[in-house]
C-alpha cells in the first residue's frame, strides 16, 4: 500500500569530506575514494539532487578532453574552478595538494571552456622548472590521443637549451645565461665573425623563410611535440629551434614557457608581441605560484661579486684595454666595504648601504665627478662587448666580466626608486675563501607581477597556496576579480605522522653550543630509528653547518651546497636505499623538485630543524619597513610569517606524493606547537602530536611504522 512517502535509495556517505556514493558506486572495501575514511550507510529520497545533476553534466563535458579513465580525489572541483575562472575572465588562486593532478586539470578546463566559449582566446602556461614544463607537454599529447581534437602548442625551453651551438660548442655550454644572450645577439649580427647559419636559414630578411614555414606546417600537423622533438627536427633541417618555436606561437592555441614570458617586458614583447598576441586574449596559468612573489622581485634584483671584478681585471690585461685603474678602484672599494661588514656582522649577512656610498667612494678613488663616472661606466660597457668578440676570435667562451661589471653599476646608479635597496655582504666557502658581493634587491614584486591584471584570466596554483590575501596584496592583483579555492588533502590521514620535538629550537636568541648538541643528538636517534631515505631541512646554511659539525651518522650523507645539482641529489637517492640528505629551506632540494620514483615518494621521513623564518638582517628589516608603509599591520605576517609557513610546507611536501606513500614529518622546534600552530591548515593541526622527550618521539615513530 502506497502511503505517500518518496522511494528511498541506499547511499554511503563519508563523514570526513562529505562525498556521497550510490549503492552501485561505493567501493567493496567501503572506504572513501577521496580521503580513505570508512563510509557510513544512509538513506535518502531517490530524486536526483540538482547539484549532483550539474556535477554529472560537467563531468560529461570534461570527459571529452580528460584522458584518464577516472578522476582523482577533488580533481573535478579543481577542473570546475579553473573552467569558471577562464570563462568569466577572473583571477583564480587554487591551492590543490600534490596528488590532485593540477596540470591535467587546468588543461582540461581550458579545452572545456573553449568549447563552451569559442572567443576564449589562448592559454599560456608558465612554469619554474624544465620538469614541470615537460609534464604539461606530455599531458597535451595524452589529450590529443584521447580526444583527437585539433590544436597547436608552442613549447619553449630556455633559449640556450634550444640553441644548437650551445650543444655543439663546449665554449658556449658553460657560460651564464646573461652571457649567452649577449653571444646570441652578437652572432646574429655577425659580431663574432661568421653568421648564425641556423638563424639565417630560418628567416628571409625579417620574414620566416620558406624552409621555416614548411617546417612549422609539419609541426602543426604532427600535433603537440616535446621541446626535444622540435629541437631534433630543427637541427636536422639546420633551422633555429627557438625561432621556429617563436614562429609557431603565432598559430598556437597553447603556449608553454617560464614566468619571464609575462613578467619581463622585453621577453613578453619578443614572444607574445611578435606573435600578434594581445594581453587581453591570454588565459594564463602560473604553476608553483607560491614562489611567484620571490621570483617576481628577483627579476629586478642583481648581485656583483668581487670574483667577477677580479676576472674583469684579468680581461683588460689580457686584451690590453686601458681601464685597469677603474677596475682596481672598484675592487679596492668592494674589499674595504667587505672588511667592515665581515668585522661587524660576519658572513652571509646583508648590510644596507646607500647608492651614493659606492659612487662617492669610486669618484674619490678616481678623482672624477659623478657625471664623469657614469660616462666612464658607459665606455666600459662598450669595451666589454669588444672583449666578448676578441675572446670568441681566439677560441674562448664569449663572456665578458667587464661588461658584467658595467651593466651592474649602471643599474646601481640608475635604479633610484625607494622600492630598491642596496647592500654589501661577505660569503665564505667551504675552503674558507671570502668573497664580497654588492647587491640590488627589489622589495616590491608588484613592479612586475601587476601585469597579471592585464590578462584575460589567470590561475595561480600550488599545493600550498594557503593565504590567498597575501598573494593578492603582494602581487598587486585586482581584488574584485580574485576568487580562491583550497582543496583538502586527498590522502588518507593515517598515512602521515606529524610530530613536534618540543625540547629544541633554532630561535636566534636561544642558539648556542648546548642547543646544537641537543639537536644533533636527537637527529642521530631519529635517523637511526627511521629505515629509509630521510631529508633534513635547516632554516639556513649557517645552522646546517653548525649541526653537521656535531652530528655523527652511520648512513650515507649528502649535504646541499650552493652549487649542488639536482641530478646529483636524485642519483644519490636512487643509489642508496637508506641515506640522508641535508638541505636548506627555500633551497634547491626543498622546493619544486619531484623526488619520486615511478610516482612514489623516495622519502620515508622529512625532518625540519627549526622554523624557517627569514633571517633577521638589515635587508629583511628594510623589507618589513616597506611592507609596513604599504600594508600596515599586515607587515609582519607578509614579511616573516607567511614566507616561513610556505618554506615549511614546501619542505614537508617532498614526503607524500601518492596515495600509497606513508611517512613521518618531524619539526624540531617547540614554536611549531605554540602560536605558530594556528597558522597551519586544519589537517596539520588536527593530526600534529608534540612531545618533549625524545624517547616518546622514538616510540611513536616505531609504532607508526609497525602499523
């Protein structure tokens, strides 16, 4: 007998993340696909909920382009967010943990949005590393094979990596990127003797040659090619791979390159401008966007070392250029500055000076006025190009330290805005050699990043974009256009143990030999207890050196240095099943590095020694003061706390890279269990355990691995 109640459906709900499964959908083991929590059985009316219907319709749309049989946890939400941002011309900030498939998500969202909005424009994907760039290239191939849609992709490596001469000539391989750009420009203009045959065959005057047009047509029809594939095709045809890729950009639906393609005016004009691409037609994705503030400010920052000046002095002697008096004066002034700084502050500490301090010291040493000094520096810049040419003629690398010195000094004098500061610091290498560095630091990332507001739409995404207001303010983004989404951690919470060692700290006022001894003693015991590969991250090179002197390990150890190569670190990890890597937060081996093997993390544990707050230097104080003037009471949060939080999250992010990974994060600093804990995301706060005794920590670790 029907008494008027609607029919009821058996359903299974996850009490942790809220995901609902029908009887046909739930897994046999009854665990949630998203977060691994045991499902709870429930009943509800069989009428389909409107939001479920919308979600299913959207999944049907994106399945045309999504090349995999199923979605990862929270991946549909990431795709939908990116889709809406692109369609509506907004600026989106997406915090999506590792494992949610961000790369394929934004590419799928673009193709879906383009289908529903034909006037959408082009997609520009910007990455920090070559590895990230190649991930996007491979995903485009997967989309092409899955959906068989027609599109053209233009994928840029750096100009040097795409240059056949850099591959063929050992003198070009080792030079700095700045010197390579000078060399490339000089080669095209005939400055170094013969012409660039690759460039000359690519262009007929200012237009692409018939050979170039023919090859571009072949690349378009072949579908998206990896940069190395384009390189090999171009090299076999004796055409310039970089210029062919730049010509291809005019026809491209998708362009992939690094951050500079938007942030730096000259490069933006050279690539996008020459291709006839207008900013208001571009939908842009910044991958690993947590690093964007530092990177954007870094494009307008520079340093000059005393070693470069010493090499410039050798150049003028070798090539008989009569400018040794200026370089001698510059070297002497730098050494004197360095002696004062080292005596007062020690090594690796930036001491702020005024632009006029260097100018007046040089003017006094040379007996000339400031106007005459500027004229001398301009002449040095011209003579530096002569040195570059002569070095090439005698079969040496086409570098010029004289040119390097002149370019730096012109910036030192010319950048008068209060958004820049200048400093002196002294570095000491492992052999005890001291080098003085003069530096120019830009304090305001928005000087370059505010160009994002001119784009049709932008998505900033990272696994740790936890503070959207910070990025909106620091990067100078239009708040009215900004939307944000933070997705939960997709991995089972029981796969990760987070422990705080409350008995130690690296707080500056507490640093002493007793603290270093306790840290090294606890570190030895932790490493002994944990079986596998372990990464240990320190707040600075100085702290790492203090602890590494005191620690005594039985496992193979690799210590990061400023010239450490990532490939060497990866080889070390692959060669040793049980080993330790010492690195520095915000260093090469703590951010943006994919330390995985067949999709699985290579680490069993991450140990973070101390909280990685920026070092309290005059430079950091200048940044805080500038932020105080610009952001008021947010200054401390923006200058100190959030950079520390980001560095902590990125270091810890090397641990869990797939649903199958299990591991331990140990934070060796009592402050992490104090007020700083409130700044962490909910899944960190809820699972964090803090102990004062090392025996408790070791016992907890043993229990974790036993289960």
